[in-house]
C-alpha cells in the first residue's frame, strides 16, 4: 500500500509539472504580438491598428488589431480572437501547431 501511495505522489508531481509547462507555453503563445504576424500595413486609429483583412478580399480596411489586449477582429467576417486563433486561421493549422510555432518550439 505504501508503494502505491508513493506512485500516486510521483505521478501527481509530474502531472502538475507538465500542466505548468503547458500553461507557460500557452501564455507565451498568447503574448506573441499579432501585428508581428500581420504582413500588410496597419494604421493606428485610437487604440486599434486598422488594415485590410488577410483572410478575404478587402477593398476597404475591415481588420483591427488591439495591441493592449493582443486580440484581433474582422468586421466583415465578424470573427476575431487571440494570437493563437489568428495564426491558426492565417496558416490553416491546428491548435497544437500554432501553439508550438508561437511559443518557440
């Protein structure tokens, strides 16, 4: 019985360490500046950076990046999110691929 309890403690410690590493990776990816991923030009308007949306044909700028919250929004598609969702949509990749790329893996 003692050996089993020791196994549980070791497993929990490793599990907590892995969870902590994943949380750090997630936070690092979310902090990656969206404007550094954007290949077009952005113009500051108040608290936002405005430009043409990279996801559709855009004759009039409909895309905004909010540096204070590191979020984005397309007013034509009515979709937005954080740096991870931007990378996923921009590169057509899954969450884990985007997470690894933005966290520097």
